């Protein structure tokens, strides 16, 4: 392959990389603007609340089962 073709291919790859980086930056900005971080916090809080609810329910059930014996 001639050196000029390699230089052109490298230049095209650099341009494509820059375009993809710009698209990724815009997508991140859109997600941030739409509140993706807030949704993540909500999902984490919901998961923790669900786990605590299951723990309390299992503990209560275990204690009630132990008292009926």
C-alpha cells in the first residue's frame, strides 16, 4: 500500500474518531440534561428500600413462626 493511501486512511480514521467522540459528548450531555443521574439515584434508593422491606418481612415471619412453636 502506498504511503499516501495510508496517510489518507489515517486521516479518515482520525476524522471519524473525532465525529464519534463529539456524538458521545452530545449523548452524555443529553442524558445529563434529561436527569439520568437522578434516575440512577432513584433506582438505587428503590433497591435499598426493597431489600430493607424484604429483610424486615423475613425477620417478622421468622419471629412469628418461632413464637407459634
